[in-house]
């Protein structure tokens, strides 16, 4: 029997076993994705992947864990200040930091008010 979890729509208490949203919020996935654009449209293309790989080689540890006295591999290059489409801020390496996926997900949820609400 599949595990139940809450719908991905912030505040929704419906439980689901498949997908990300309950039936009442299925339209959320399409409207949010269309508003955001594709990853490539947002700048996360081959140039970004190459820059990301180089950055993580030079900065291999999660900044948040390091500040807490722990060692954890960084797997995500985070934009310290969200770029919101600003290409200058997007490519400013002083605005980058290495984070593990868990720390990045927590930071993103705080900034966006929850996943899918940015």
C-alpha cells in the first residue's frame, strides 16, 4: 500500500498517494511551471552546469553545515540573494554558495513561503 502524504499546495490538508497535488490543486503544477518557465529559460543551461561543476570543485562543502561545525558535501550552487531573473545577479559568483540539497530546500522554502509559492 503506497504511503500517504499531504498535497503540495501550501495549507492543503488533503492526502495523496501519487503525484504532487490533490485533485483540487492539479492545476497548480501547470500554472506554476508555466509562470516560472523552463530551467533553461531561467538560465540553468549547459553554461550554468559547467559553471556549477567548477564552483563545487572549488567549494565542496555545504556552507550551512560548516557554520554549524559539521562537514557535509555541497551538491547545489545556491544564489545567496535570489536573482529573480536578473542575469547580472545570476552570474555574480559573489552571490553563490555551496549547499547540500537539504539546506537548499529549507532556504528556498523560507524565501518562497513554501515550495511552489514563489
